[in-house]
């Protein structure tokens, strides 16, 4: 079980995650892929990472735009699992040349 992060911890760690923002007990980011097949590959790569971590994001895909929303529902907010998965999403997006919105 992971503990909830403090506001200070969340703010500091989001500073290392360009494109990620916090809204209450969630963090989110949207990425623009070069094309639809790449957007689907991004979802697939993140799905493998999430399964490996046993920590699964909410994902919305609209053509080339993929939005990820992370929260540890069992804890009622943000934990280190969310930050780690956000880093993995960011790395997968960079490999596939998907750019963060915002």
C-alpha cells in the first residue's frame, strides 16, 4: 500500500514532469502523436508499463491525442505510484515522438 503524497511532494515532483498538471487528487497529461497508429502504440506501451506496475491509468484516445489521468483510487489521491507511472508515460511518449500539450 502506498501513502498519499503531500502537496509539497506533488508540486516538487510535477516540476520534473513537463506537461503534467494536478487537479485535486489526480494528475493528467495529454500527448499529440504524429498519427493515429502511433497514438495507439503509445497506449499499448503504457498499458504494458501499467500492467508491470499493477497500477492502471484512465486513458482517453481521440485520433492523435491521448490523455492519461493518474490517481491511486484505493488511497483516495496521489501516491508515488502515480508519479512513477507519469515518468514512464513521459518516456514512452518521447520514444514515439509524441509531444505534450500544455
